[in-house]
């Protein structure tokens, strides 16, 4: 989708009111003059809304679609939605190719909002640009055939992949431009280009790679080949075979059975999914050896050319091709667990991955720390989004995927799959809310809720987070899992949910246990104290993360014994959960490094530290991202006030648009406002100076708590462990 938010004000009233009819007539005339509209075309089509602002937005959406359609792209869906704020609407328009959709949207906006009336030039430029990016008919048909079978399909020529347009060799060697697909997940997946699957058709691949391969094949089979035949023979005919069946002839007319037999023998030798065999002969009614021979064999025929005017035949053949690549019922996808939330999603993802690994899966995990396969880090970086997810789903080594998903990926990119098996939300807070993007808690709930809406088997909600529970009514999964550290089943049953189950904490302190209640079954999973990641239950935020992981694993059908054994060895450390509750003791003082990066996370971290036995001082070094609002920065300072003896306020390496001193000084000022004495507070404008000063301050028995930005953990941990 291309999304555009349109904001109206009083200056637009004349256009939207009395000038509307003349405005529409002017736009339609410009479209006719520019070659967009034919005389017989009706635009904008169905009646427009009565509301003037909605009417304008609908006109924009329809014009954006029209421009793409006139360029040959097969799109047809658009929607207009009012936003919560007065005078603002969202236009959503389908695109087949992102760049074409964005350019059509831009031209539509220029016509409607900027008054462009000479549009022949930009439209003439858009058409070849769009034609060069259109999805081939046979590729589109194969995608639809895979969808009917429930087989995942990913357009590898589209974002985030795509052939590099500057790689001329790759472009020249492409079998079908924009026809590269990945079908199926994991080891069951295949790559298909046009109609050709190299991994399933190694013998047929030789015809593409070796010019002499066809001569040798025909010689081996005793089938006449072109060599030595007179050039005057000019009649050509081809046959198309799919899964061994002759499906079509390039021309009507009599064809001696020997030609069909020769094509079938070639097909049988190559074991291709689809094959076209071209012949040349003076008389196709005569036997092949008497008057004709094999002219060419194409193991990757373009079905669009064979069935351009026969969509039903194209649909049938595409289905046969997919059935040949994926015989039987499958499964042709891997289990997917998707995890989102404002806090705790990386730790929860790691816990789920640990359980799946213990259950025998080769686990692929994409998260804030990178992409992992079987526990080994494949790629470093924040890959909790589309590019990291798609990399794993089509990796043949992966038998189950755990996909941490941050809000930006959901908001800007969507999903790398049609549905997940289980989706988890650890909670929703006001983190990341800012003007011009996700602007309210309600909108954040909608964005994160999108992930859970697309779970098929189960959605797991943190019932202790009211915003998270707000997603409940939008769920479509067959089951709903609720997790809570403070509520009972009786408390939660009033929430409803489909075929619900509950993972809760019963008892308190040393006697607290994790309990699973599903239908009439009550299972004591394990004592909270036996989950190392919870530090005996002191790390309350990790208790809820553990409950979420246990609920997700239960929804996948993993046994309680396997879940229990995996959680018993889930420790927090730089090797297992880098940057999350990592302790280091250098013999004099201890250091705790954590990723708490917002008010809620810092409040939970503070409560955890309150429960630790510390002989000396509790020293906190913390920061907040500069792109957060002033309110968010102040809330972070209030969350930690009163929990520490010394406060060191700093900034992250990237000030994110603020002055280098701004965040640290705002944190310090807010601490003073809450009653913290000024002599217990220090501010640092240089992020490294704050880190080094904190470590230099440590004395016997102290606990130094240091929070980090996602990209600086390695630097911070190296500094912490440098003196051992």
C-alpha cells in the first residue's frame, strides 16, 4: 500500500465547496489532454462521499489507482479512512511495485493539490518506467496458484530483495525480469524464475548454461537435431508440456505423433516442470526424421505468450506447475511465532527460540540484535522487521522461525508472511509515539494489534497491560492465551477470547509457581524461582516474558516437559541475552547493564534493583533517545527517582536532532523537581565520558547500573569488562 495522510484547513473550503464541480471538470479535461483518459472512460466512477474532505481524498486514491492501471499494473484496491484528529484523512492505495505506486501517488497529488494541468510529459515518463516493472502474467498466475494451495509466495524481485539495476550481468542473465519467486518456507521452499526451478531441474539447467547440451541430449535420445539440415525449411511449430502432458500447440494444424513423442521423451529425460519444444519441418504431417527436427528446447517457457488471451488456461497451467513443485499436502511452511510489544520482545523471542530448539527445531530468529540460525549469529543489526524475517523464512536450514517485530516494520513495511501460527504482545505503552507517525496510544495499539490479527492458531496477550487487552476484539486466531503475574483465572474469564487458556503465577515470594490452565486441565509448570532469567522472581518483567514464552510454546503443541527443561537453562548473560540484565563482578563492585530505554522499562529496572542486596551505593547511568518527546524524557527521570544514590545523566551517541546537552540536562532538572538532591546528580554531554565516569566512580560493594542504546552494547560491555 501507498499511504498518504491529507490534512485540510480553512483555506481549502472554497475548493471543496462551491468550486468543486469546476475543479473536477478541470482535472478530467487535463487527464484527457494528457492521454490518461480515453473518450469512453468514466472517471471518477461511482458516486463520491458527501463529506467534502473525504470526497477529495477518495478522488486522490482513485486517481492514483487510475494512473497505475493505465500503465499496465494490475491494481484495483483503495480505501479512505478518517483519522482521529479533525480535518485529517488517510488515503490507502494498492501498488504492484512500490516505486510505481509512489510515483503515481506523487503525480496524482500534483494534479489535485498543486494544480498541475500539463500532464502529458510526466505521464509519458511514468509509462515506460512502470512497464519496466510490471509483474509478468505467468508470475502473477503462479502466485495466485500458490495462494490457493496455502503455499507462501515471495516476490524476490521486489523489496527488500530485487536484482541490483546496476548489476548488468545479473540483469542480462535473468530468465524473466520481475519473475523471480520464492515459494514455500524452509527446506520445503524452492526458487522459481519465470517457470524454471533450477534446484528441482538440474538436467534442464544444463540447456541454459551449456550451448552444446541440446545437441548431446538429442544425440543420446536418437532424435533428429538441426545440424546439417537445409536452411530453406521455414515452417516452425512448438509444443508446450506441463508435468509430461501436452497442453498446447503454437499453431493449429496436423502434427505427426512422432513430434509429440519426441517432445515427451525430451521432457522425461529432463524432468522439467514446464517445457516447450520447438520443431522445424517441411511437412508436419510426416514423421519427424523424414522432414523435420528439433529446433530448440526452452525449459523456462513464458506462459504469458502461450495464454495471453486465455486467462482460464493460464490459471490451470500455473496450478499444474505449482502442484508439480509441491505434490501432496505438505506442510510447505514452517511454524512462525511473531513477537511484538513496547518492552521485553527481544528477551521473550529468545526464550521462545530456546524452547523450540530444545524441542528439536533448527530455529531461525530475527530480533533487535540480528539474525540467528541455530543459535549462530548470521547478520548483525536491528533486523526485527521485513528484511530480517524474509531472510529466515526462505532459509532451507530453518525449521521454525521466531520473529521479533518492531512497530516501525509493521507501520511502514507490513508482514513477510500471510499468517503466523502464534503471535505474542508483551504490552503496549506510549513509547515511540510522535507527531507525523504513530501519534497516540490508540494508534500504537492498532499498529501492534495488526501482528496479532494475522495469527491463525493463537494470540497471546499480556493481561496485566490494559492497552494490550484492547487488541482482543480484533483477533481472528482460533485460540487466545492470557498471561498475568497478578490476576486469577476468574479475573480473566470475563475478558472472553476464543477457546482461551491461561498462564499465570500462583502464590508469592519463594512459593510462587507458574500454572497453566487450559479448559479443565490445570498444570503446575514450574516454580518461578527455577527460571534463572527471573532472578528468583525479582525481575518481574522477565516473569511476564517467561509466561508469554511458555504460552506461545504451549499453543504450538510443545510438551510441558520440554518447555520446563528449556526454561530451566534460560540464563541472562552477554552470550544468551546481550544487553539485557547482564551482570559483571570485578571483585570490588558489580555492574548491571540493561537495555531499559523508556519510562516503563526504567521503572521495572528500578523495582528489580530495589530487591537486590547492595552493600555500597546504587549508581545509575541512564539516557533517553533524543527523538522522544519532552514528556517521555521527563517521565523516564521520574521513573528512576528515589531508587538510586547517585544519578549520572547522559545522552546516547546519536543525539537524534537535539543539542548534545539537551537530554542529559532535562533528565537532571526533572530529577531535582522530584526531590533528588542536586549533589547526587551529574550530567554528561559526551556519551563516552558518562560511561567512563560511572566506572571510575565504583567503590567496594557498589552496584553500578548502566543502560545502553541498542548499537552501543558491545562498546559498553567491553569497557565494563576491561579491568575484569
